[in-house]
């Protein structure tokens, strides 16, 4: 493909994307295909000779679209949202074109510097404590990771390294292996599975702390397990708090947990993967109170802040903690400014070496929406969730299962788990809308997350009417 053809095909692709997003609600939200569907649709091997673009373009609708789950459809209510917006898509194109690998300042100064500044912009939108910002000479700062899972892992590894160093000072005769075997990390029994995975990869004991009737961990619950573990000779070193749990969007009580972690010399990481975006609105910012006790804080702009995947924002109070855990400095990566104190080399802040120019997506989205536009997006989706909650509440056959704070509604038919499982199967097999379930205190619960950027009140009402129709048939059958 030469430049002239790229210009032509690029314009066609932009039109295709605009049409796709404009008409997304006409597509079935969840595909009908069976596992392995794609194998029979394309050859077993790459072509020997180049094909034409026309041949390829035809196959987008023939091969790809039949197997796509349309996350941006207004009929998609599963998981949590996947960010998407035109400014972000344009920035992603530019990032692809520059295709730098910005592991150090020298590897592409704009890639590093824009990232530091965008993380400060975003930190200011959230009113994060000053300690987390890079500013011009701060000790903290932000970094873009790929996912919340990586952020939790990076935080856990930094905490592990910090605690091992500390214990070695106090007990020079203990081996690293001995210390590691005594370390214990904690998270809520409602925490995302990626937190347990971080413990597994980090090779440390990760324990679940029981949440209360609102699915939140309180200070007392953490204090109890810490006391028991210390009495047994273990060394508590890490608590991963969740703000906006995956099953029900519950909030750990970090104003209670934070001071305990600080007093114990434990690292508190906050995983606010979904909910974090809402903290840009003053009315939701109180949910982040207690962040001042944290060592690190993370959320995914790629979930709810109109930035497309991937872009997971991680801030640390002390960059030295993270860099201390990961620093590797072979000759081929050294550069003339690295020890000047003026530059950030993000390769020391993450697991991989290579990194994309992801901050362009933030820059485009923040400038073209403005804080006000982003707040409007969050508020609109919370209002839609509240509207859905009212519809559920108005039907006495149903119940709300957790407080609706942001854009997630957990609900069920008053009845058995089996009845609710059947309802969810009927909803998903009818293909009109797409939902996933969760388990809350042994109950099977349906999760309705407002996701699509184009979701409107009429879609919410349509979805509810559809659910009620299916439920009515089911309840009648059950009755007979
Ligand atoms: N943490 C929480 C609270 C989540 O809800 C999710 C995903 O929904 C994750 C972590 C995992 O996110 P990621 O895919 O960015 O690792």
C-alpha cells in the first residue's frame, strides 16, 4: 500500500468506523457464532502473494463482524463499560503512526513528558492529594499501565520490595526466602480476581478480608486479621482496597483502613478500576476520601472516561518505591540525561520494557470534552442507572440487591437462584440485550451496567420492558 492508497483507504476506514458507531444499535449486541466459527471462514495459511484491499475490506463484514460482541451498543449492559470516543480513536491512530516505543525519556521525549503531564491533569481533575502529582519536583507521580491487573501487581511488587528491605535492616540474619514466606497481603472478599492473581504472581500469601452487609471492608475486619496474623508470626505488608467492586460497586471504607495500614507500615493500594472516573464529579469525590492514606491509586480511564483500551492510570506517592523495585540499567538503555534528575524513565515503573504513546488519547479526550463534558458523561450514565433502579423498585416481583451509587444496578426476581439463572439465560439467549450475573452473599444476581456512550433513557426502558416480559412468562410457568 503506497501513500496515495493509504489516504484513500484511511478515509474509507474512517467512514466505515463512523457508520459502525452511528448504526451500532441495529446490530445484534451478542453474536450467534459457535466456538471455532472463524476457522472455516479464512484460509489455513497466510497468502503467498499480496491480496487487494477490496478483498480484505469485504471480509470485515463476512468474517469479523459476525463474531463481535458490540461493547458500545446501547443494548450492552455486561461487565463494565469499555471506553470509546472519536477523539480517542483519532489519537490512537496518531499513536500508531508515530509508533515509538517510549521506554525512556530519550526513546521519545514527547511520549514521556506528555504522559507525566496528562497524569497530573487527571490527578488534578480527581483532586488527588498533591503528593501523588509529579509537578516540577514532586516525589510522586503517575504512569499509564495497560490494565488495573498490572497496576495491582506493580503496587504489590513495590510493596514487597519495600517491606523486604525494611525487614532486612531489622533482621540482617534472615534470608530473603524466610522473609517472603512470612509476608501476607490482603484484599476484600469482593476484590477482583486480578488481585488474587497479583498475590500468586508475586509469590506471597494473599488473604481475603470479609466484607460487611454492604459488601465493604471496614477497619475492624482488617484489624482483626492483621492481629491474628501478627500473633502467628506473619508480616502484613499490603492491603488492596477496592473502590467500586466488580460484583456490586461497593466501596471499602478507606478512611478506616488507611490509618491502620499507615500505622502498621503496610502499603495501601486502591483499585478503583471502574468507579475512579466518577471522582471527577464533586458530588462523587467524597467516595475517594481516605486516598491521602494510600501509597498508590489506580483506575481505568479506558473503562468510563471515554478513552479507548488500553489506558490504566496509576499514581504513587513515592516514585522511589516503584523504581526501587524494578530498576534495570543495561548499557544499551542508558542515555545522557538519565541521572540529571530532570527526566522520568518509565521503563522503571512497569513490568515490560516497551510502551505505547497512550497519553495522546488522554490529551485529545481531555481537550475536546473538557472536564465539563466528561462530568456530563458520568452524570448521564448514573442518571440512567437510577432510572433503571426506579423501574425495578416499582415492580414488587423484583428486588434491588445493592445500593446503586454509580452506573451499576444489581437486581433479581424475588425467588430462587435457579429462577434468576433461568431468567438470565432467557435474556441472553434472546439476544436483545446482554447482561452478566454476579454472586452476592450466596444469591445469584443480575448486573445491569450502563455502558454504551449512546445509551439513552429509551434504551433503558426498552431493556426493562423486555426483562419484565421474559420474567412474567417464567413466573407464570413457575406458578403452574
Ligand atoms: N479491578 C476491578 C475492581 C475491576 O472491576 C476490574 C475489571 O472490571 C479489574 C480490576 C480488572 O481490570 P483490567 O482489565 O484493567 O485488569
